[in-house]
C-alpha cells in the first residue's frame, strides 16, 4: 500500500503539484468528505496551510468544495479529472513549441552573423541527444551524410529516437549513411527486440574494414561536422561549425560512397552482385 501511495505522490509531483495536494486528495479518498478541521487531522497538514493553497487545490479539479451552513466541505473527485490538467499542460507545451519556432527565426540570423568557426563539446547521453536534435535545425529537404559506427537507438532509446525521426520526416530531411560491421550488428541486435519509427528518406551503403576502418560516428549537414564517440564507457561528442570543413567532409563521404556496397534494407547485409 505504501508503494502505491508513493507512486501517487510521485505522479502528482511530475505534474508540478504541491506534495500537500497529494496528501489532501489521499485523505479525502480514504475518509470521505471532510471539513477543514477533519482534513487537517487526516492529512497531517495545518489548517492555515490548507487555506493558503485552497485555490490551487480547486484548480486541479480533483477536489470539490461545497458550502454547508457557512462551512466548507471537501470531497474527492474522480482521479481521471486530472485529464483536464493534462490537456491544459499539453496546450501550454504546444504554445511553447510555436513560440520556440519564432524565437529560432529571430536568433538564427544573429547566429549566422557570428564567428565563421565554432566548436562545441558535449558529454554524456544527454549531450549526444542534443547533438542529434541539432540535426533537425537544418533547412527543410537538406541532406545529412553520416559515417556510422553504431546505431543511435541503443544509446538514446526509443522515445527520443521516435521524436527525432518524426521531426526529421516532417522536415523532409534526406539521410545517406555509410555503415560498418559493428553498425550492422547493433542494428540487428536492436530489431530482434524492438521496433521504432523509420526515416522516410534513408539509404545506406556498407563499408568493409579493408576499405576504411570506422571507429566512431561522423555526421555532416549544412556547415556542421559532428563527431560522436561512445566506446569503452566514454560518451562525448564534438560539433564543428565551419563551411569549408563541412564541404571537405562531404567530399570525403562521397568518395567512400562511390566505393561502398548497397545494402538490402536498413539492417540487411550488402547486396550480392
């Protein structure tokens, strides 16, 4: 039972609600309708504190307040009323996303006028996720060229990967990837257990060890060259913003691409002649 109560309190906290609101709702659920004095006794929260947060309590739609002979009686409402609060938060997120696009439109010209070369370092899985998400800033329909040591799903997990894929597909980004034996192995291991969204415009070619040894992942898009490393417990990445370096990396990619072998599908072996 205590585990269940902890889970409820944790969920309320994730919604940004005060811990006292969870305790008040649980007390109402356990003891039925109560006045302020009863609620303070059963919830362990001081009466003055309940009065101070009463408006926030009402805003959750979880507690109904009735007036009986000049005194307030609190009643627990169905827990699914939280859907109203969730809908409001969803609307807030949508509005923030729209505002972010406007802010990006304002900031992007400023970034273009800044120094021609910039180097950005990232560390840990969250840093690597940020690097991948940065790829979605590219212009609609632009191309992403990658030399891949390992699949990204195994590191970022499905939820992030699916959001990333959906964003890339919305922007109609084009992906071309050079893959090695280790990438094929990690893909096959992943898809034995899980499924995820697929990039709409993805094509890959296989690079044997004898042609070029791939030991880390490299991605180039627009004026950015990204290097990822997550071997031997190290997880870090570097972004280099320089048009000339990005153009050189694209040229190197295309040289390898012409020598690499097409594959049957996203995770399949090289095609046989």
